C-alpha cells in the first residue's frame, strides 16, 4: 500500500506528473491524464488486438497441417482438428468438468459487479449502488476492490483447470478414481472462493479479530488478498490439480516423449502454480 500510494502521488524528477502519469484518475486531487498516457494507451490496445489477430491467423493456418506435434504418438496425431472431433463420446470425467466453467461464469459476473461498485465509489448513482441499496448492505471500496482484483485471476484459473481436465481423456486411458478427484477438486475450489469472498468482507468490516482476519480475511497480498488459510487451501487444491494432470499424462512422461505437448501440459501447469504461490 505504501509503495502503491507513493508511485501514484510522488512527482517524477523534473516533471509535473506522478510515476503513474497521474493514475488513478481523480480531478479533485489534480490527477488528470497526461499527454503521453493517451497515445501509449492507444498503442497498447492496438498491440493487444494485433497480437490476438496474429495468434488467430497462425492457428487458422496451422490447424489442418499434417504432422504429429505429440512427438511419436501412435494411433493418431491428436492435432487440433482431431481433438475437436468425437464429442459424441464424452466421458464421465469430461462431464465432471462442466461445472468448472459454470463456476467461472458466476465468478466473472461477481467480478464485473465488484468492478462496477469500485468505479461508483468515484461516480455515484449507478446500477451497482442501486443493487446495494436494495440488498441493504454496506460494501466498502476496499472490499469490492479486493473482490474485483482476486476474482479476475480466480475465474481465469477455473477455466484453465476445466480445460486441461476436459482433454485428459483424449490423451490417454482414464485412471481409476479420476472422476472422484475432479469432483473433490471442484469442491475445494468452491470452498476457497466462497471462503475468500466472505472472509474479505467480514475482515474489512471488523467482524473478525486481527488474528482471525489474517487467516480468514485478508493477508494483504496484492492480487491474492484472501486470508492465509484460504491461500494454503488453494495451494492444496492446485497441487491436487497437478496430481490429476500427472495421472492423465503419465504414459507420456517418458524419455522419448519428455518434450511432447502432453508432458508440457504437466510442466507448464506446475510452473504456473509455483509462480502464483511462491
């Protein structure tokens, strides 16, 4: 919080604007956009769309190319076209992943609502404020900002988890107990999500002691503002996710296929969890 406030308020040496180009926007405090911020904002959005177009172009050009990106797989190339066929044979473990996407949509809607409430802290009278008045609850800016920040990561992870687990049966035989582990993983994700949201609210409202607020409310991490207990439980859930992936791609973890796409699904997911928590 100290460094965030400092870079947003301290003037750059020899300049009349802050290190963040007077962000966040607040005319009453003298924070108005600088001239360099306008073209750079435009260019950043332009580069984002150009990058997305390039990815889609390459995807379209290479989608139907012959070849085996899975480094020696037998019985089929498992290219994108092949993976997209055969949905009439959806397995029970694949059906078990549908709820991850439904949960992600719910989290996304909550994130959008939290973003609206955050914005209306500066400009009152919008739909979010009306909803809060109807519900008769108090929603401080620190609460909705924390929700908005953490949910934008969490719903994306739910989509990624569901996506990786959905395609595992197309890579190898489904191990015994895989469906139970997927359902257990989903239950842990729901508990973490609900616990974090309620914990942040109760902690910021002063309903929890300082010690309880740290473990169940918010530990003060940027983008990961959930309590320490929920943080540890989330780590356990994602370790379980890595274990499920390993069970699904284990036949590919061989010396001959060490750098195959299924193997990298396991490596990449593990590295992502390490960066998120450590």
